C-alpha cells in the first residue's frame, strides 16, 4: 500500500483572466495573488490553516511520520 491516510485540503485559486467575463461578478471580494509564473490569480477559497493543523496532529498521533503533498495546477 502506498498510503495509510489521506487528508484532503479544501482551498482553491483560479486564474484571473479579464478577457473571460465568467468571473466578473463572482470575483468581487476575492483576494488576489500572483503565482510563481507571474500569473494573476483569485483566491476563491482560503486555506483553513487551523483545521489543517488539527488534522496533521491527528496523523502524527497515529504514528505517521512522513507525508507527500500533491497540488493541482501547481505550475502557477
């Protein structure tokens, strides 16, 4: 088995593409960020650090001492 536990972290950033009008209304109030490729991004859902910290403490308490992180669209 490759893994014994999985923690799914709910956070989301999306490209801020002004040439697409789909997000104009929805993007109001979203935080802005810049990716490592200088791509402009909108933070659609912030990472809940407190929740993540609690989940990681539970994993550590279960005896798991190493982890892997997988990011979707991590090129930005």
